[in-house]
C-alpha cells in the first residue's frame, strides 16, 4: 500500500511522536510510507510545556515533512490537496485530542475527494481526560471523515461504539516501546542518579492532575518510615508545579521524593526505569498508558489503579498490582505488599512473558486487515 501518516513526528517530541516513529518503521517493512507532521502543533499560548521540539531525537529520527498548521483552515485545505496529488491508498491519523478534530477532519475530506483513498484513525482517546467545550462536535467532525478505526483497549472500544456505533474497527493492543535502549544495571543507574535508598519506585511522564501524583505523594506518608521507599517523580509538569512541591514539604517528604520536572531526553529515559524496582501509575482516569509499555520494555512490574486499559495491561498479582483510583491508603498497601512479599523477581519474569503480546507486527496486521475491506 501507499500510506501517508499525518501527525506528530520528529523533530517534535513526546509519546505520540515516539509511537508514530515506531509505527512508521514497522509499516515501512511492507509498504511505502510517508509522514506529514506539524509545522505548528500547538499555539504557544495553549502549550503548557517548555518546548515542543525534541532535543535528542536520533533514536526517533524518521523522514517527515513539516506542513500542517493546526490552527489555520487554509493550511488544512492546502495539505489535503497536497496529499490528494499523491493518491495514497490509506491515510493514518493518530487521534488523542479533539483540538485536532477540525484540522484532521478537513485534511481527510479534501485528500479523499474524488479518489479511492481511505482514512484510518488510531484512537488513544475518544473522550478526553480533561474536557473542554466543543469536544464532541470536533470529534464528530473528524470521525465523519474516517473509514476505519483502531482502538487499543476495551475502554476506548466502548467509548468508540457509544460515540460512533457504525464504526468499522479493530482492537489491537498498544505495542511496547523499544526505542530507549537496553536496561542498565540497577546499582549503576542509581549511582548516576545519586540515589542511595534500597527501594525505589518511579512515576514517569507528563504530570497532570488526572495522573494522580498527588495521591501517590499522600501514599508516601505511609511508606517513608516503615518501607524506606524513595519515589522518583519524573516528567514535565503540565499542572501547578508549586502545588506538588508544597505538598511534599507539608508531608515532610523532602528526603523521600525526588521531583524532576524537566522533559527527559530520549537517551536518558532508560536510566530512570533501570533505577526503579517498579513503576507506579496512580491515574484517576485512563484509556491506556504508553508509560506501562515503556515499563514492560525494561521488564519492570507496574503498580497501577484499576482504570481504563491499565487493568488490561497489568495482570493483577502476576505482572503488577492493581488498586482503586484515588485511594492513597490502598496504593501504599500495594507498594508495601510488593516489597514485603518479595514480588519483584516473579513479577519481572511474568512481564518478560506478557510483553510478547504487545508487538508492532500485530498493530500492522490490524491495519492491513481493515484496509483490505
């Protein structure tokens, strides 16, 4: 097939760019693939981070053309016409935020007009975690241009069918990220990070309220004395950073928590995962999480809340532990159980087996199956 992917890609940064790079590489083994990415993804006034560009992108460098302006309707038409000239068999959009619905929907309509081109949306979310006016209208506009959908969890499947009952779709699990290098020795990783604690847990990724870091900090009050557990909380803050620092101070957790709010370059991601005994995802809501797939890549057990697709990825009692969302006491109890029951060795072995299900080949097979209809 002749395929064009439209969305975030190098030199832009973040999990969507990582995903698209890996999908591009897998699709390119069997198809002709091109990527069109953004020249402006978010207006600076709407972007809560420090930079939208990748600072260490060699691991994810894929060929792309920066053409799309997310807020310029005339640009959407021009990009759609440019794609139409190439007569692709399939256009793939990664959909995670209704903000992009008008842009993606217009590009798709213009590109398809008078051709046999088909459009596929890979859906991270149907209903966003943080709701805004226009979400449903923007998503409806985008989806009305689509021929096929890929969902990656039961939760998103239910949302898709509730929102768009006529959807032609396949469910394919979110693949494991294999782009951050190999694990390094745990002791060496901790030495490089200047961590001396015997027990280390990791919260990783953009810090937003729905990801529940504040709940994990409350749980740390039960762990700081009895468990000698150190929390690495690492990720750019898209929330009020000072609120988290005040919470750490108020709970007297300064010696037990390392809060690092810079964006972590790709070549250092493995260092943090290698230093941890387990990854903790205390989300208040979720569809699926790419962080769980990074954890599995590094053979790390995951302690998570029973929300959305997390309960599908984390096999309770085998590859990790699951607790109710928003319950700091239950979260602390699970972390204590992980250490007191000596779960790390068996959970790690089970992760090594479980992650074999989450392949990019399976994702490509699902795309090909849809496109053959």
